[in-house]
């Protein structure tokens, strides 16, 4: 059995079974706006509370991000009503902890003429009778005044509770006598109901909470040894409860850091979730992940039950009796065959439902999430589907599986078996290339030089169109969007290649087996445009024509699926096909900035000689372009190779055996503005 690492004085006191009382010390990160993107972890960034009956001073040994010691802090007494139990296990799993804090003082305020000094606030009223307590954080609210908006914590009361001794927070108080509204502002209570439209609003979710357990000598009131960490976690949620008989309480749910591993990440393929729609079906700009999402209608049809009938024509052989009359009056009959064109139906049923988009790193096989299905109004055998794949931006699409069968041959044996169709048409999915030698789907051009307009009428609600479309291409009119028509199906190529990019952004491919299909891939760029295949047919969809009556365009330029890697497929239903296949995708995921951890650097053609002039194992000189100064004269090339970046471009990289001196001296994350010559 493991023994908790306790302070020796505390361990000895427990072993001797000396009498003690204990208290929980809660260090609660204030939900407030931080300086920049990173929490500073300064002492004033936290609130210090305890369920003990008197204030307790404790130094937890923490420091801010600059290394400055935070020192000893005073934990305010009687602020925590109840704490939860801690479940300990040898398994690495998420555990929860609860804190219950008195919220009786919520909304307490007093308007009065206050005499303010740097250490006190004096009122004509009894502040305790008005609802204020020791340890409360208060704000001085007024339309003007030198102390407008300043915060202070009440440490004690004097002179019949008309004088509050205070400790200023976030700026010293100024001496003055003026009319203010003194408002309760303790963030551990009212953080959950703070006005999100306020300039100083900050979310309370994911704020750090530390809980220490202190053992106290009941006779002297001194802490025995050192308090130990009982629980450390982040805020997972909060609930404000009010009961006329029991008062008001604020309940915080704290989860351990393992909670991040259990939490479902990513976005839902739901229009309401993506655009943060409110009860009036309008986007909430304060709740949406990105402001651009409020106008992105890409998931508008992602939660529908669809029953379509695809009608296609086949040749059917029939027989009939043919009569031939002879010259002497007799008749002769024979059976002859003939062909007629008849209609056949394929019943297509789809239950589209919202799912979480996975986040992909490296190369992974990913299931598809259908977010759009429809047929052409005047040609029911043409079926269009859009599949969300994962969070973007990703590097490329390597392979497509039809009904769990790869379109890239696995090895030589598979290539010999599935690369061509048999006379009996027994191969369900034809394959090209070979995965064992690194082949991937060849990216084919989809866009033609012809341009078309997609209407954007009826959109621009709440500020017009120009302000929201990132990188928009409007040319002449704000109500029209121009795009390149897709190529004719016959002009689109197919096949596999040994180049490692796969299908890159807005490229595609074509298949004939198991079903005639043309596909276009979008890598999930933050400003990607709507799919051209769907835009070209937006005015001719069956459901749009017969059933859709929404206010937003059924499909148009604002259906972008921002930050979402997705693929659009156009299927042509033919003879013998009763449904469309299920798809899986092999994706090269999001790029990771490795900051030259392996001492490899991209070849910059502006400053580096031709890559072919260098060899592995060669010693080279690295110079700065400014003044042609030598920065490293003994850099040894360990490797030279090409990679394909997320934009689909190939770049040459040089890897050195050790970190170049230039890099060490400048402390840059990447090697910039240098030229390399052979020593």
C-alpha cells in the first residue's frame, strides 16, 4: 500500500493520535480576462477560501509564469459551506469533486455617499445589515469618479459596521467622498451569471481549482506541519440554487485533469450547434466558436430523414409472335426478340444525424458523416451526397473505401486480382496503384474555366454580406457570388500515383466501379468556398423544389462548412444498383508545427543554392544574408528529403546532425534569412 507524502510533523502527529481539527483550503482561479492569451498565475488571479472558522494563512509554494514567488495568502473563513469526497484509485481516470459556496449575498448592493480611503470604505448605513460580509469582493459602481469600477475585498468591519476595512484589488483606491453603488462582486459566487456582453466578461469553465487539507491544533489554532494537496482540477460546470427555506448556494463541479481525456472534443455536424442558434433561430455571436460560423449554412440539412426514389432506364428483352403470309394463303408464325427501354427504381433512404467531427493527426481511416443528400429534380438517377470527414485543415485524402473495400490495391496480389474487371463482372470494387509501395489517389482537376453566378439573395442579415465572408469573391455585386463550373464528367481523370499528396483542396477523382461517381474534396480551410458541384445544381434539386420552404437558401455560396474537411460525391445510378455504397476515407490529418525539433529546415530558394548541389554527409557553411556573415561553418547535412505540406506543395528539407549555431544563438523556432554554401 502506498503512503501519501505528508509533512513529517503532520505524519508524526497523526501516528501519535494527537487531537486535531481540519479545514479545507480552496484556491479558486478568478473567472476574469487575462493579459493576452495565457493566464499569468499571479497571486491576485486567485480567490482564497476555507471552510474553517477563522482565517488561515498558507504558502503553497506557487509562483507566476515569470517565476516570482506568490508568497503566503490568507484563506477567508466560513466561505465554503460543503466539500465533496475524493475517490482515489490506481486507474488513470477522471474523478469529480464538488464545492458548495454560500450565495446569500448575491445581488446585494447599497447606494450611498461613501468616504473612501486607500484602506477603507465608510458608509452612513450598517453594511452588515445591508448584507455584506467579511471576505466579500465589492465593486464601486458609478457613472463617473476616480474609483469607478474598482474592486476591493472586505477584511473587517468597524464603528458599528459602518466602516469596512478593505484590501484593494486590481488598482489602489483613491481618497474621495462621492456617491457610489457598492455592489457584491465575489466571482466565486456570481461568475456564473455575469453579463456576457460586458467588456470584462470571462468564462469560468476550465479555471483551475486547488484544494488543500490543513490539520490544526485545536488548542493553539496553529497548522500542524504543512497542508497537503487533496484535489487539483478544473471547473467543469456550475449551478446556482435558491431555496426560500435554506438560502442560496453556488455549487461548483470540479473535474480532475483526466476529465480532458474523457471529454468529447470537436464540433457537432448540427446547424444549431455550428451557428449557435437561439430560441428565435438566430445565431448567437457570443456563443458561437468563430464569428464566421454564424453565416455558414453548411450543416443546414445535416439532420433529416430522407426517402428518395432514383429512377433509371435499362434495356429489357421481350418476345413477340411475328406472322409471315405465304403466296398461296397460308400463314407462318415465329417467335422473335426485341428490346425496350423501361424504368427501374432504386429506393434510397437516409437518416442524417449530427455527430462529432473527429480530429485527425497522422494518417487514419475515418468513417463518413453524411450531411447532405438529394437528387436532381429532372433526372432522378443523379444522386448528390456531401460527407463531413473531420476537423480541418488536413493534408490530403489518400484512399476511399467503398463498402469497406479499398480503391487502392493493397499489394501486388491484390492488384493482380482487382485491377481489371472479369468477363462475369465479379469484381465489386476495382483498385489502382499499390498501397504497399506508397501509392495514393491521384488529385484530378475539377474546375473548368467557365464561370457561373450563385445568388446570395436574402442573406446578410445583421450587417450585410461584405463583413462576414472571409476571402470572398464578389466581383461586381454583393448579392452574387462567382465560381468556376465543374468539368464535364468525361474530362475528369482517375487513378493512383506515387506522389504523397493524395487528393488536395478542391481537387477530385472519378470512379466507374462499384458505381459511376465524381468526387470533389475540401481540406477544411478556415475560408474555403462552397462546393462547385453542388452550386452548379443548386436550383435543380428534388427536395428543394418540392419540399423546402426555409428562409435561407437551400444551397448556395454560404454553405461552406468552414474548418471542416468534407467530400462531395455525384453518383449516377445504373442497372442493378439499388443503393449507393457507404464510404470511409484514409486521411492525412492536421499538420503539426514541430519547430525544427529534429534540426530540419525548409529549403528557401531565395537564399539557398540548388538543392541538388548538396549531398548527405556534407559539411556546409550557414551565413546570414545581412552582411554575408558566417553563422555556422561546420553544419553537417544528415538528410535531404521532400515532403508535401497541407497546401499540397512539395518542399525540400535539409536535416542537420545537430542544432545549427545560428539557431542556438538567435533562439528562433525556425531558421530564417540565412544562406547555405558548400564548405
